[in-house]
C-alpha cells in the first residue's frame, strides 16, 4: 500500500475510538499500533505520583445520552463520542431545560459543529452538541444518563525504541488522548506510527546495522502522559540530543516549526534546514510555554532540546477541537508530505557528521588524489564543496553548517566529505 | 492643586531668579524646593578640589547695564538676567560702540531673542541682547556697569534621599544652573521636585514602610556640580543600580531616551519598556559623550548605569538657550505627562522582581491550587501569564523580561507572579 | 613620472613575458621589479616538499606552433603566449584535424578571444585559440611542435621586507604566474611594486625612522608559491596582524573587499573603513574558500588575518582569463585609484592607535589646558572629538572604533588624540 493510504487507513480505523487521558480507547489505539511495530505498552496505576501531579482514576464510558419526555434521544454519545464531556462522572437524573443547559456546550459561531470539552481534574459532567440542535430543545423534562466509571485503574501509554550506535537519542512524542478528531491528533499518531515502522524496517533486525542515533517514539496522553514519562525516565533525559513534539499533520496549511526553549538546539537548526531544502513554505515560531507537550519537555528544570512540528498550529484553524476536525478535513497527500519531511529530518540527522581536516595547513593537493579535475577558472559545485568541507572542518562546523554557509546542497557537501574521508584527509569527530 | 498646576506654579516662582553655577540664585531656588521636601542643602567652599577640577569663586550680581551718552539704559540686567553673560567680572567703564561690540552677543537668525552665554572659566564679561536692539545702537560713548562679585564663597547643591529596603539606589539628577529659561531647566527642577514629593508622601514617615530601592535626587549645577557630588560620594556609587539625568520636560516634542554608556543597563531596558507600555511615541538614542551630566556619570572610569530622559534634546529646538525658552514655550500638560512617566518608571522598578520557579520540572498542577480554570482550548491571558512566569523564572528573567517575551501586559504578569508566590510555586530572588 | 603612468609603464614592460608557476618568465618579471625596490629573489628547487605539495619541475618554452600541410602556422605561441596551454609537454607530431581538436581550446561565446588554460599537475599539452580561427581549420595533416622543457630547476618568487618599530607585520601578497593578461595580474604586480617603492622611499634608509608595523610584500606564483612561502616561513606567521591578497586592480568596476576567514580581523575593520572614508562604492564579501591565495592564508590550520582586495572579482567579468584581459581593458586612472587606496590603508594602520584615558573619572577640565574654547551650546567637531576620545579610551577602542562610533572623520579624531596625549590626558597602549 502506498504510504499516504497506509497513514490514512490507520486513521480511519482509529477514528471512532473514545480516547481520553486514560481508559480503553487509548488501550485499543495502542493495540492497533502494535500491529505495525513492536510497541511497548506501559500501564501506570492510578494514584502514582509524577512530579507535582498524580495519575488520575481511569475513565471508561458504557453509554451516555439525553432523552426527552417522549423517550427520544436528543444527544447520543454512541453517535459521536465528542457529545460527552471527557471525564464526565456517572449521572442518572431528570432535569428541566434551564438546569440541563448549565451542562450543555455548543458553538454559536459554528452552529453545525460539536465542540470538544474535557473536565479531567474537576468532578463534573456535560454534553457537547451542535448549536442548531441546542436551539431546537423545548421546555421539557430531560432524562440524563451517563454510564461512566471513574475508578482505580491506570494510565496507558506506548513507547518504541530503536537502539543506535550511541546512547544519544532522537525523541518523537505525540499525544493520543483526543477522541474522534482527525488532525488533532490521529494525524500525529498515524504519521509517527509509520515513521517508527520505517525505522523498524531499516534497523529492526540484528543483521541490519544500527543508526547513528537511538530513536524513541512516545505515544502518550497529553500533559499527564508526558509528565508521567518524564518523571519515570529522568535518568534517560540527558541522552536526548534532538526532540520533536508532533501533531496536526494533515491539514493543508504550511508547516510551522516552533523552536525549543533553548532556541539554538540542534533541532532548531536542522528542521528549518530540511524545510528549506525541500523548498516548502514554512514559519518558524519562537518558543512559548503554551501548546502541546513541549510545555513539559521545555519546562525550565528540564529544558530539553525539543521543538514542535505541526502544520497550522493549535487554535489557529476554526475546525480545531470540534467535530469538523474529521477525516474530510485532512488529506492523504498532506500526511504523506509530513511523513516525507520526517524521513528527511532523520536522514539529515543521521548524515550530519562533523569532521576534522587532517591537512589543515594550506589546501591539500586534491589533484594527485583524483578528486580535483577542473581546469583553472571552471570550478564545479562538487569541487567547491571539497574546498568548503576542508576549510570549515576545524571542529566547529557540521555538514549542515557547511551547507548553510556555502549555499551548496547538503547531498553534495555530504558526498564531498565522504570522498575526503576515503582519502584520509578528514577524520570524523564524535 | 492638580499636579500640572503644581509643577507649573513652582516654575513661575523660580523663573526670575538669576541662577548660575554658584551664587544666591541657586541658593534661593533650593530654599523654595525645601518647601516641598526636606531637601539637604550642601555648600562646598570655593577652591575645593573635585577630581580634575576645583570649585570656582562664587558669583553674584547686584546690577548690570549699558547706558548711552543720554543716560538711557540700552541693556538692563534687571529686565532679563539673560542680558548678562554668566560669570562676567565687575566692569565700570566708558567704551565706543566698536569696542563695546566685542562684548555683545546676539542671534541674527532670531533677531528678537536674547541668547544665553556663560564665561565660567575665563575671566571676561559680556552682554547678550536681541539682534534688533543691537542694530539700533548708534555711534556713541557707552557706559558699561557690571556690579558683580567673584569671591571666595561656595558652590551650592541640593540632595534628597529616601531610604529603601536595600542599599540599592535609584538616582535622579537635574541641573539647576540656568537662569530664566523654562524648559532648560526649570522643567527638570520642578518635575523632579514633585516626583521627590510624591515619594516622600508615600514613604516619608516611619510608619509607611519602605520602597524596594533607595531613591536619591540631586539638584546640582551642571558639570561642576555633578563632578563635585561624584568626587565627594565615590563610596556610594557602587549602590547605584539605575539612574536618570533629566531635563527639557515641558516642550511638546516626543520623549527621547538616551542610553547609558553601557547600553544594556537596567535603565536602558526599563525606560523604553515603560514608554512602550504608555503607548508614547519616543526615540531611543545611543550614548554620546556630549549633552548633560550623563557626560560625568558615564565617564569611562565611573561608567554608571545612568541614562538620560528629555523631550526634544538639547540644541535640537531653536528656542534652546535663548529668551524664547520661556513659560509660554512649555505647557502644564506636557509637564504632567513627564511626571506621570517618571511615576510609571518608579512603579515598574519597584514591581520588577525576579523569581525562581520552585517546581521547575514539568508544569505544576495549577488546577488543584485554584489558579487554572480554563476548559481546554480557551486559555485566558491571565492563565497564559501563569505559564510564562513559571517557564521563564529560572533566575535569568525578571518580570519586565517576561512581559517583553510574552507580549502580556506587565500588570497581568505581575499579578500572576504574585499569585504563584502565594501558593509557594515561586520564591523571590534578591 | 606620475604614479598612474609609472604603474602602467611597468605593466606594458611586463606584458609580453611568458609567466607560469615556474620558469624564466617569472624570473625576468622579478628582475624588472628589482629596478624599483631591493627585492629578494628566492629559488626553491624542484622536488622540495611544501606541506602536502612539492615544487614541480621548471617549465620553459622555446617555441610552439601548429602548421598546416602548406607550412602555414595556424597557431603561433610567439604571437601570443596564451596560445600554449601552460605546462604543455614537448610535442612534435603530425595529427589529423579530429585528433588535433582534442587538444584545442576556444570560447564559442567570445569567438574572437583566446582563452587561458593550464595543465600544471597533469602531463598533457594543448593550444588555445580564437573560436573563429578554429572554425576555419580544414581537414588536413597538422604538424604540432612544442619545444618546451619540464626539468629539475626551481620555483622563483620575490619578497620585500621593511622593518618596523615592532615585529607585528602587515603582509601584501600578489600572484605572478599569469602570462600576458593585464588585470589578472599585472595590475596587482605593478601596484604592489609601486606601493613597496612608496614605503621604501619613506622608510628605506636608516636615518628615516621606522614605521609602526613591519611590511612584507610577496610576489609569488599562485597556490604553489603561497604554499611554498607559508611552509618555509611558519615561524613568522604569528607576527602577521594584518594581511591582504591583492589582484584585479585596473578594471573600471567597484572595489570588492573579501573578508578573512575569521571575519573580524583588524583588516576586516580597516579596509571597509578606509573605503567609506574615501567615499568609494564598494562591496564587502564574506569569506569563501575559493579565489586567490587567501585560500592558503585562510586555511583552517593557519587561519591568518588576511583578506582580499580586488575590483571586479575573479570570474565575474567576461574578459577574465582570456586574451581580452589586455592593456586596453584596464586604465591608469583606476590603477592610481587602487594605489591611493592602499596608501590610505597603510596610513590608517599606522595611525590607528589605542589610548588609555589617564583621567577617567568625570571629564578633565579641558579649558585650563587650552583645548576647549566653545561657549555653551556651540560645540565644534574638534571639541566633540576630544570628548569622544576621552570617553572611549578605556582600553577597548582604537581610533578607528572611535571614528566609527562618533561619525567624526578619522583625521579629526586622530588630531584630538594627539593633542590629549600632549597634555598627558592619554597614554598609548601597545
């Protein structure tokens, strides 16, 4: 199957599940991912302390609806899991319309769309519905039924790791807690699954060699999931050289790269470099402490080199956090473009080595090594690349830096470096 | 009385006095200021060594005029003290017009205005007059009378100090040596008097608590007065964290902030920040070693964190150093605007604290502390401010920095910090 | 003789010589230069190891031509030495046109010009000719004769040194290996000769005093000559404070200054400063590892403070490396302008001292030292210069920095510094 269909098919499969920060919707989602990669699924019990937080009760829903006095369901969780406010407590009562309305959420400015609401850390309940439907509700006695459970259980997340030649690690993290919405964040889940599979296919069996870096993929509920992983893996954090929080990859907006809090991490150099190379329109955003799990990775006491890559950022498209963020809103082509961008980033990370010129005093004589064939005055790009690599390989510049400074494509710079290495004019710096 | 009238009234009262770098005009000026604040008036004897300089003889004038052969006074110091070149020596002689003219100063390009001239450090004499009047002078014998004295006495300056919680000091300095001119510098004298009174009213009695910083106001003759204070107070200079030379505050031009020599002192950050906040048009000027007493405060061996705040800078309006810089040239509204700007600067200095996030690993759970009430996707400015303060409070950013980086108003940032302090998520750094 | 004619006359004299990286053409060129300055001529034997390279066999040519079957010379080295590819091996054979053409070079886009080609490090031969002439060649048997020698001999270069007050050195280097082309590089050779003579006339005899810096001029074959000098003079390199590779000085394009690899060497400050001062249009180019001998001086293991000054850069004018780069292509006026620019650079280097203010606390009283004569409000540029020099002379700024920061011409700043030195308010820092 072509990669765009593969990504899209997984999204279609996962779309109906009722995901939240805990519960069976998440568990089923991770099980499906396990069909692609040997994902490790971790269960962290309710009540576990994770930094300033603790793992909340597990939430599951059997049924939820509102029925009018004629027995007609005016709202039904089974038709769309967005109808129920996430983490709603169990309810079974009859309410007049004015009392009911205190628990109803709608979007007057988009009267046909159902909003997405949660009440994770406050015991409450509510329903979300299209504003048009809400206006149709008449004075009546409404029966409200929520058959949910909030009980000791666990928070569930997935982790996939590929060991590289060194402990230095590349981290990808995506959130898995949103129910039936496509761009936010089945797009992230599905693209990351296929990216992990891509690496697994390349490096997954013992005979296939190892990548330069280790790669770690996290499929975690937003906020509490990232915090849980960070709290339980503090010893691993120093290995992270390069990280990306990913989400919102299927709409037709341009890519938006949001810098790490450090602002000059390797990721802050590489991602814009690859976007430039691929001649995409994109924006680079300064770090802000609001958004997705970069909030946690980039908290001041961790300050990890983790940026964020999305298309149109959270909150900047009207369909955001509504039922209009559905499978029609995104496209296989855009998902594939995102997938290819991540592949390009990984390839660049893997290839972006740093060398030391072993003949640093004056140029070496390239002609006698068969590397330099120009007649005077007619130098070619490849030969210029040889000169740039030699001149800049003083221990401070990697190949991306040299490509940036010279304006010569990375692949040409990389080939030149490789050829110079072969004739012992360079050595690799680790 | 409204503050604009209060400032303007003091200017009217002080306008006629014959100020110079020494003498009774300065002494009387400081006595009037003493009606507002408990000003300390310091007398430094003639001949006192102050760095490379020494305090000059004290100059006082009883009378000065030029009389034609018919006994008519063609120039009369009693009508306008600008007529007499400051520090003119005593004279009593009869001169022909061509000899007299060597001692007359006028402004051909502004024939109705009297220029302002001084001869502090060269024993000489002269008269300033409107060019129109000078052209009317006919060949004649002119009697020149200057009843001045240049004798051992003292240089007089005023100092007002309010003790804060720490020795760290905010310095305001303004020059008091100019005779009857309004913008330069009765505007500075009068606004600084009212600013000192504002602080005195807030913190002046023992029961009222102390400001974060100590505040020092200097009312000094330009150059020699600033040098005298600096030479006699070297032990205090290390306490100065923040300083402003002030002048030219009443014309209708935009504010001009001239940076300290360091260029990145706290004052260089705070003053533009407050001007931005107040949505004023303003210019920021690089440091130059010419101007007012910032020349001395920012000499290379002292290099104090002292900037300068004026409206239209010295020399950049035609009325500068002429009789046209009078009470009509300035307005109570512009003086009040300047006063309010200084109040804003002081409030910002006082409120601009630096905190340390005590829960720096991941975000703290704000909801359980009652600070975070947003439903997902609908964050408010105040809640964003909480996140910004937490994320940036790593010991390097103060609240002004956080406001600048976040684009959130200082007051909102400040409130967020205060609330986070109350729930023990921050501690203040000193 | 006026300097423009002097420069141009030397170029005319040197134009016909058959220069290459070794051989008698270079030797004769250096002998002619010796008529102007006591140039040291150094011979380095074939086979000498110089870093990664070795000195090649010496190449000389007695005759070279191609004759058709009627005995007509269709190409003749004696008419233009560009006809023969430099370092062509001896040949004496008869070839059909199609075989001959493999050794012929022409420029279809400029059919009347002869290109310039070399084959220094690959044993081969070839002829260059106008494309129009090449098209006229008919099917025939062609006799090819190259009476050249490639034998043990030496590489020849010239060096001229003037000792200054310190060992700190200013280096000028120009390449001497190009045959009959005017801009590249008889312009560099001739302007450098006259610049060396200018310094020799000033400082050449013992009674005339010494310049602040030592000056070294190198007249070297490109690449191998620069490498040879560097390899044999490593002990001297630490003395170089300031260096320029020079070439292409006679066309009518603007000056182009190419920065040293360091990017912030003194030369990178001074050359643009002097160009600004002379109100020339010019470009500043970032360092690249391609071009002239800055490639060697700025190799990463040497990283010398050496920039490059040309008019239109190499390869950016169509006449570059062709017979159209002849004496009509350049002009005496442009050569003189270049000469004067170098003189201005040297004068600025010599005058660009750094001082320490000996009275750094507040301003010194300039009036009592006779340096300050302004009446208040009417300061002159010279007096501003006094204040700038005093304020900035804290050990970090030299006079060029002060001129840049103040916007006051260098000569005024320099005069102010000199006057302040005379009254003991400054001391010179070495």
